[in-house]
C-alpha cells in the first residue's frame, strides 16, 4: 500500500514515501478497516517522529505516522457495531504502532464516527485531534454558555476550532491572539476581540475572564487574566500521570509518576497564587465525541480551516509546514482522491 513513513527518529528529512508497504490486517473483531482519503497532521506528529515520546512508545522504523484520518470503511469486524462497508468515517486514532498517512488503517470502532455529510473527506480529516482536544478541554474547564473565554494562538488548528465552538455552540464572548493579517479570518470565525500578540502582551489588556484556554504554554499569564474561581485549561505543559493514563492507555510507572507530580508544580502554584483551577490537559480518542462534533459541522457551526493540502508524495513538506509553526488552521495530506467524497 501507499504510505509516508519515517526511516528513523528525526525531523522531516527522515520522511519517505513508498507504494509497496504491507497492507495491515483488521486488528481485531471490533475494528474497522478504513480506506484512507486524507490524514491531517498535528504538532504531536513532529514530536513523536523526533523521538520525544520514546518514554511512552518506542517506534519501529519504518514508522507510518499520523493520528487524524477520514476515509471509507472497507471492512468491519463482527463486533464493530454501527459500521458498514462503504460508510464515510473519520477518526483520531490512539497511540499505536501504525499511523494514518497510509492507504489503509485498522481502527477500533469506538474511536470512529460517521464523517460529517456536508464536507469532503479531506476537510473532515482536519477536525478529529484538534476538535476532540477542544471539546474535551471545554468540558474539563466547565465552560458555560455566555461566559467570557480567552483563547491563545487563535489562528492554529486548535484555535480556529476553539473560537468557532466557543462562539457558535457556547455563545461566549471570545478574546484571542493572532497577527494583524490573520485577525479578519478569526473575526469571521466568531472572535469578538483579536489581540496582535506581536505588539501587545495580552496580560496587560485582558482581565477577569471566566475561562482561559492556554494553547501557547504561558500558564501564569493565563492565570493572571482569569477571575478567581475560574478555569485555566492548558493544552501544553506537563500532563499529570492520570492524563497520560487516560490519553495513552498507559500506566505510568511509580517513579515516573512521582517525578511528574513534583515537576508539575505549576497547577499547585497557580491555584495558590491566583485562586483559579488549572488543568494540564490532553485530548483523548472518542467516537462518541466525534459524533457530537459531526453535528456541529453539519449545522454549520464549525467550518474547516485549512492552510494547505499536500499530496501524500509530499508528506515531508507537509510536516515541514506543521513544524514551521505558522500554519493558519490545519495541514492536510491527501492520500487517495478517488475515495474523497
Ligand atoms: N494536549 C493536546 O491534546 C493537544 C492537542 C492539540 C494541540 N496541542 C498543542 O497545542 C498547540 C497548538 O497546536 P495547533 O495545532 O493549533 O498548531 P500550531 O502550529 O501550534 O499553531 C500555529 C498557529 O499559531 C500562531 N502562533 C504562533 N505563536 C503564537 C503566539 N505566541 N500567539 C498567538 N499565535 C501564535 C501561528 O501564527 P503566526 O506564527 O503566523 O503568528 C499559527 O497560525 C501545540 O503546541 C500543540 O502541540 C495539544
């Protein structure tokens, strides 16, 4: 089968493309085999490719990378309830041996949902990882309708999804950060206030928000702008052992768990200093949550924001684009346009 893969730990220079990789088997009776139309990339792909997750998972090379996928069900195991051959689906796969930038991937049915019917599968592949992280983070921080939310890094894959969810589903007052050239796009998506982070430090001008979504790894600045009793939910920072367990289904060894707790003084310090709740958070795979996101997309509340679509042969350039850190929305790798409906 066609796939893009890394030949060893390292940057995009380690990425190659071939058409003669072995097609995977349906991994279990509760799995579906997805014929992949497209896979979107995320910063975590670069992190894993460079070997920084080696303490959680050790990759065998060649390693096919990628977490996000949209495609068509080619085969469904007898226990993959609710899926039939030919269904259009999307998924964010869990940490495992094979990723999604390939012609086929076998995924446990509970992590898969029917894809939104009003967008192409290439567009659908842009949503899962960022969408799940945002939906689950808003829940973790108890976001309520009509609250004021601050979202840093508004123009990235996470930010563009978060602005739309906060505005069009939660009816929030949305404050975010981006350069001037990206501000109008973010206003169109639903931002009420866009702060140019290259000219103004948001900490100087934002006050008393109910919920602060830390996408830029600035925990103390986010805490400082949050009202007492409010929530800071951080997508970066050091996750707790419990978050690692939930996300990766991996029991953190005792010594490492202790070390993480000691290093994770941020949450403790922030609670003490600012009187706000602080969660370092990681999104989890979930077909049920993807089904919820599908509804938002079909109602037109959330639209895809895609920086660039690359052909799978150019997966290396796609990864360079993601690691460059300046993408507006998502980077998508198109695998098979013949199934992209
Ligand atoms: N824990 C989780 O579950 C989870 C899930 C998804 C993502 N994440 C993390 O969340 C972060 C965001 O991911 P992403 O997918 O949105 O992509 P990203 O590549 O981090 O975002 C790129 C965008 O952010 C803008 N940007 C860069 N620095 C900024 C700053 N200081 N202030 C405001 N905007 C800034 C860039 O615009 P310019 O450079 O042009 O200004 C670009 O538009 C990453 O660190 C990622 O690893 C975590």
